[in-house]
C-alpha cells in the first residue's frame, strides 16, 4: 500500500526513463561542481602577475571563490521556491543559460575585480541549477529508490571533483587561465539539449510566495560576515575596529533575517523545519563537512604547487584519490546505513575527516607524497559516508511537493559552510603566515613589505623580482606557510570534531525506525 500512491503520481513514461533523466541531471550538476574544483587548481596561476595570470592577492582569490558561493547560497532559497512555483525544468534551463554566459564572460576577465563580478553571475545561474536537479530527482524516483538515486547523485559530485582538477591542469598546461571557465560553455550547451529532450517538468501545486526581503537580508548578512572574516585574515588582526564592526553587522543582519522569516507567512527559509533535531543535525553535518573540506582544498593547492613544486596538472592528479573515494563509496553508503544506521555511519565519517585534517599538521616539505594521497583518499571516504545519508534524511523529511525547498536548504547549508570554511580557514592561514614571515622581510623594500606578507605567492613573487638576493626568502616563506597550514588544519579538525558530536547526539540510529521521517512530515504539514 505504501508504494501505490507514489506510483500513481509518476507517469509510466517518466518512470521508464528515470535513469536517463538522472544522467542528464548529473551533467548539470557536473558543471556547477566542476567549476569550483577547476578553479582550486587555477588559484596559483590567477595569482601570478600578468600576462600569465591576473596578479590577484590572496583576499581577491578568496573573493573570486566566495563571490560565486555567496550569490549561490543567498539565492538558493528563492531559486527553490521559484522552481516549485514556475516549474523545475524551466528554472533549470534558465539557470544553465545564465551559468554559461557568466562562464564565457569570466574567461575574458581583464582584472581580479571583473573576475569576481562574473563569478557572481555564474553563482546566480548555479543557484537555479543545483536545487532543481535534486528536486527533479525526487519527482521521478519512487521513495524506495530515492536513497540509491541520491547516492549516485552524490557520487556525481565525486566525479566532478575528480575531473575538475585534472581538466584544469591540462587546460593550464596548454592554454591561458581563462580556459578553465570557457570549458563550461560546451558542457552547458550539451546539458541544455538533454534537458529539453529528457526531463519532465514538475511543480508544487501549492507553492509559497517569493520572499524578497528575506533574500536581501540573507545576502547582505552573509556578505558582511564573510567580508569581515576575510579582512581580519588580510590584516592578521581580528580585533581591528573595522573587522569587528563588519562581522558584528553581518551577524546582526542574519539574526534579523531569522526573526523576519519566523514571523513571515511566506518565508524563503521556514525555520520551523529546524525544530526537528534530526533535520537540524543533518544540516549541521553538511555545513561543517564543507567548512572543513573547502578550507583544506584552498591551502592544499598552495602546499602542492608553491612548497612542493608540482604543476597544476600534477596537483589535479594528486587530488584524484579524494574524488575517487567519493565516487566509489557514495553510491554504496546506503548499504552501510542499512547495516549500522545513520548515526554510526555519519559519525564515523566525521571522525575520519577530523583525523585526516589533523594528519595535515604532520606534512612537511619532504614528506613522502604517498602519505598525502592516503589522507585525500580517506577524506573522500569519510565525506561519502556523510553526504549520502544526510541528503536522504533531509530530502525524505519533507513531502515530495517541497523537494525544491528541501534541496535548496541542503545546498544552501553546504555552500554557506564552504564559503565560511574558505573565509575562516583562509583567514587563519593568512594571519598565521603573516605572523611567521613578518620578521624575515628585512631584504624587501619597505613599501612592498605589507604586500609581501599577504601570502606565500606574494612573498615568492617579490623574491623573484629581487633576483639572487631574494633566494634567501624562499626557505623562510616555505617554513612560514607550513606552520600556517598546520595551524589551519588543526582548526579544521576541531570543526569536524564538533560535527561528529552533533550527529552522534541527534541523528537517528537504524533506518528501520520509521518515526523520524513521519514526524518531520507532520511537522512540515503543521508549519504550513
């Protein structure tokens, strides 16, 4: 009886081609994830002075990543609601088109400022793509097949993370830095064609109203908070009045956002969902995982390229175990959940990630590179056993009609977690590096010392301009960076431990217990 109702709601023609539809959805997902993983390898090249790169500073690099992420995260609520209201297929097609245009413009950027602006446009398009892919998935698969489909969908993230750095490395070896964005355009064209041909449209028969005030408050709050964190890292002083004022204003606006959403009769973020501890714990696990992971990815590129001397392509290949583990284990994570339950599986994944982050604190300039490969593989394994079970918990917590909203919430927490990870851990890295290198810059002209202390790339760039005299800076720069990386990795490990405690306390045990999902659906129904 439990399958009779959903079967009647999915047309037979759609049911027959559900796996082909999943393939088309994963292609759309691919370009959104691919873009960030490609950019991670290109960070060092873009930081190189023209004509090779744009001469972007570390804070500008953080903004090139976070401009995309903040617009993406800030608009996901509204994108999910618009998909539920207008039709997920229409929103998906529009998002892909905007993403493709933004990619072409980003490839032609003439300055870091232009790159940041066009990355924000790409984030606008991606905001409409990501929630729609998971929402369509929930409307073409029966409930009993959804965990398997979500596992394959999560494996697609691993595939994109694998392809991204390698593709980026190959492109940077043969073309200019803008090619890492231009590669998105042909993929977008192919995805648009497949979407038009295969994917059915669906919408919520009772959609919520759009909430412009909530959207504006969430975007302003996030931008102020992240700007303050990045500025604190750039100055290596989080007690600076401007930094404290900006962070405080961001937090105040985010509190106002939550209060407004709680009182609104058409909120873009329905805060009543978070009264359920299981739902909240799953969201927290996703956010904390990406907080740690994105921060590590940011500094590991500088470790492999600046300290160890690997090329962008070699760096991409070195990151392959991280992605391969996700690709292998994400579709199979549901089998582990069936045997041990959500709590044990997800807690184990968080503990494994925490241990691997702590292991980064042992890496040196001459550590055998196979140890880094083992760390990456085990990190990917841990991530696969977090993303699949938490995604299933979140998506099955809400009725099928609200799939866009559930997907938007899941992706928002992932993106906000990632943005804060890059901002916070990137700022810890900047501050620790500056404190380690400041006393070693006596050879550098006084007017360049502030710039030279911003990042290892800035120090090495100025050392190269000083000629033979500058060679004495290379050793201290490497030492200062390694110390900063160790501090940052331990901070990330601490965040992952907090995540492990949260999921151990609040996630349900074995999936055979029916109460959580039923209670969540009743909660949503009561909150409407």
